[in-house]
C-alpha cells in the first residue's frame, strides 16, 4: 500500500487564552501620585507608591498613627508631601496614578470621575467597581518584580501563590538583575543578535539561581561575552530530543520545560498535545513533522534534512516526541545521523505511555507476585508491519 507523503508544516503558537486582567507595570519614578485618605490601608498604598519612586501627595484632614509614623520615618525611595485637607478634583491633574480610601460609594464615584477627567488611573481601596486597576500580590526582588493577581476573585489564593514564589526566587536574584543591567550595553554592542546573544543571557540566567554574584563571576561573565563575540555567527546549533510524555503538560520534567523555553525551533510529532507546545517560548518556530501509520506522513529523509539545515544556521532545535523519545520511535536513527555529521545531541527522557497508563490504573508493572519484567517492543519494522524476528512466544511467556 502506498502512503502519501507530506512536507513538514509550520504551525503558529496557540492563541493566548482569555485574561481576566492585563498585567502591566507602571514606571512611577519622579512622577506625581495621589493618595486620598488617612487610614492604615491608605498608608500601605502610599508606601508602595513611594517605594516605586513616586512623589506621593497625601490628602487627608487627619491621619492614623500608622500613617503619621510612615511620614515621620520617610520613604525608602520617592517622597511624601502632606496636604492636611480633603482632596478636590483639581488635585488629580497631572498625576500618574490616584488612590483613594473612600468613606462611601458617593466619594468613590466622585474620585473615579475626577481621575477619568484628569487621565489618571484610579484605584478605590476595597471598592472594585470604582477601580480601573488592581494591585495584586507582589514578590520584590527589585529590579525583578513579580505581580500576582486573581482579578479580585480570591485574594487569599493570590497571597498563597506569592508565598510559593517567594520560596522559589532567592533574595540574591536582585543582585544578579542589577549586574545584568550593568552588562546589557556591552552585551548588546559585542554580541550579534540571535544565537550568540541568547546563548550568553541563558548562561547568565542559569548562574543567577545558584549563589550571589562574586568577583570571579563578574570576570567570567565578561570573558564569556568576548568568547561569544569572537565566535560570532559560527556557533553551531544543537538538537535536543525531548519526551513530551503521554499528553498532559504536567507530566513534563523541569529539564523538558527548560529545553522548550530555550528552543529556536521545535520539530514535533502528531501525538504531541497543544498543552505541551504551549510550554515553549512564544518566539520559537513550531514545525509539524509527524509520521503515523496509514496516513500522509513526512518522510524520514526530509526530517533529517530539515534538522541539518536548521543546525547549520546555528539554531537550537528541540525534536519533540510523544512519550519517551528513545522508546518506540526513530530517535535512534536520527541521533546516529546527527552524530555522523558531528552535531551535538542531548536527550531529555519523558514518561512513556505504558508508565502513564499503569499509573492511571494504579497498577505495578513489576509486582513481585505477578510479573517481574517489562519489555518495550516496537510495533513496526523498517519495512512496515511487525518485526520479522519478533519472538511472540517469548513475549507471551514473559
């Protein structure tokens, strides 16, 4: 039976799923901000705005002790200017942001109208229908800042997520981010766009999670910039074989996710799910090269030629296969071909369909009382059909 051939086809990244809110970050350094109200809640917002470098104008006839202490101690950044009176609409003119702890819905509505007229984004504390934006929970590793929002649906969940992220991001990440800022101009000047520049920043990011930057790190990073600059566009590409598992993206290993996030091009098979592809960085090109029995498929020599072409252009290629890439696939043939051309190859294992099915059924594949071996068997030989040398009797007795 003749099976039609088809060419590898590029697929666009999956569309972004609906967002409850749009996460944005305001640059408030040196800008005018308004805080109306003298409560503890207003004091917290004023401190947050000042920490962002804003000049915070506080409008309140009276202040709580918390607010008085804050103004007495001053801001870690930015500054406070106190106006001991209630706000008026003209106070919001030329402000970059406006916050109010309103006494009632009437004041909240008036403040929102004044902010809209002045062109200032408005937040009325604990009154969502009068807010044009929300603050959310914050993880501060400035200049690395992480914001978490549940769109007001579950603030306690947002705080729990923030605590989880706090444990993942070391405090010394801030020092690495500052170092990155100091190196950015040199890296942009010396490193060509594309592979050299991305290789440098990915290696930099890997270092940032291990320990605070030391003097030898700074010297080593400068040397790395020069090494990559000298190599220029001659840097060869690589191929990483990644196991996509049985389909659920949550079965991916951390190493698999890192490979997908670092890829320039992803060559994926038919059974790879959209959820797994969504874990890749959005800039990565996705090319469908699936092969399935009885259906139009990409020929192996076309896949091989495509990999060689991409690597020759310095691309980081991920060959994404369902299950585990080295079980019941053609990874062995592809790896041999790549090594014959002197191309670096890495393999990231994945959960096999057999393992996932056994886990789903809570069945042990090597139960001491029932079975003591597991045998992966290829269902097709190079010529199609079951392999001719397959010992079916041995399989039945296993």
